[in-house]
C-alpha cells in the first residue's frame, strides 16, 4: 500500500538540508528516497565540476510510468543564502513551525511546493488511482545560481535519453499575497547590459588634453532610455528598460576620469527577440562612439527570451484544479521575473503555480501550513483532471 506523505513534514525535511546554490547538502537524496518509495525510477544528472564556471551541480529526473502523456513537475531544491542569520527569528534551516507558519530558507521558493506535489502524488496513488500516462519530476540544484549546470542541460540530457515531456507545471511561488491568485503562463525576456566607456584622464582646466567618458556615457543612456519599446503585447505589459547603476568612482573634483560605467536591464515581451535588442543597443553605441575619442565596450547578455503558453486545455486544467479547492480559478499572468520555464518552453507547454512569494529571498521566509496543505489538494485535483483530459 502506498504511504501517504505529509507535505508539511516533508517541507521541513527539505528545509533542514542547507542547499545554498550550488551545494545540495542531501536535499536531492531526501527527494529521491521519497519518490523511489512511491515507485518512481530516479536518475541523477550531475554537471560541471568544482572550479568550473557555474561549479558542480546535481540534478534529478524521476518518472513513474512509461506511457504518454508525461505530466512533468519541475522545480529546484537550491536556495539563496540566508543573509543576516542573526536577524532571523528561527534557525533558517530548522523548518520550525510557529504561529501557523513553517519557517526557513526555501519554504516558499520552493521546497514547500515540491513537498506539496510529492504529497499530492502519494495521495493520488494511495486512493487507488493510476495515471493514464506518466508523472515525472525535473528538479535542479542550479536555479538560484548562474543556471549553467541545471535545467537547460538536464532537459537536453533527458531528451537525448529518449524522454518526452508533454506538459510541464513549474512549482514557483506565483501568488503575491494569497494562494490561488495567479498562474504564470508566460514570462518576459531579460537582457543585461554592462557599458564601459574609456577615455583619457586629465585636469579639468585642460579638457583638450583629456577625453571625458562621462558625457559619452550619458549620451548613450539618454538614447536608450528615450526609446518607447512597445505598448505591450498579447498577455504582456509594456517592455521596460531600467538603468541600475552609473559608476565613475572619481573622488577628486578637479580630475576628468578615465572610465565611466553603467548597467541596465530590459524586461521585454514577445514583441522583441533578444538578438534584435542587442543589435539596437550596439547601433546606439556606434553612434556615440563615432564622435568620441576613446572606446566604448558593451557586454550584453540575454538570460531568457519572452514566451507565452497560450490559454488551452492545459491551462484550463490548472485553473479548474485551483477552483475546485478555493472556489475561484487563478488568473493567467505573465508578470514578474524569469524562471526555468524559459528553458522548458522549448520542449513542452509550460505554466507555473505554487505558494505565496511575499517572503521569498527575505529574512524569516515562511509560508502558512494551511497553504501547503491546500496546495497539496490543488495539485491532487490537477493530477486527476490532467489524466481525465489528456490520458491515453
């Protein structure tokens, strides 16, 4: 008989593994043991090695069943650092329960979500149900880090091994203030820019003997911030460019500096591709550089393209699962930052739904015990409805 897993106890067990990226500290062992006890076949996929870019990261793929459709639950067991440990009201890796909340780093993002799905699967199987297809877990230890040796490589590896994912639910904390508010069916893309302008330093009284990088940098920033990127697109808010740093580091008031630097980020919708935005920025750099006696270096990195999973039978199943437990369907949304769904979208329709994210990455991260229990119910409803809708 299948053992029913308590989602709150399992959350605490995961929290007690201090798995700050890229360390695992036993978190995947805890998860693998539970999944194997439910009949899953588990395979570990370590990538990289100590000293490499991104460091060594362990990952897990687990599957129950061999038939299609394969409904995959994706997430991560790694967490961000605790910050000021003395500012916490509890040991951040204790999984303590008080005031109706379970406390600890990763409770919201996203060990509580993983525990809820494992518990939901255990209850689904214990009830005598068998999926008309397969259930799988795609779990990385590199979501909070550089994401070099995590989900992207894991997807390629399992695909090379013959695995096919039909639909994927990512357990990120998607709800701002109350459980059931939002299902993320898309995400904006992200482009990071680092601009370095190098001129020639000199005395402010003799500017003809120097080349001031500051006006050139300001001219470039004025040009890129002046452009209205778009008015939004289907399912998305307008794209935005935000300057996040301007740094000259020049203490003397009478010295023209040699170097000026700036950083900005663009969060963009499906009106744009990362390469097109990079080309536009480089055009603006070239215009400023043509009149500047010095050098302008632009380091541009697209960390994810915008994507949208169109409303469909899959998103209907997710919304119906939420409504069955909470009385109202969650709204579809593309707001917020990026997630590993940006990699999964190239392999299968993907959406995200999990706990409340109000305390994630903060001191005293915590979620309500009742929310973990309700999320377990919701995931159970989603499993039932998914295989009724898509099962072979």
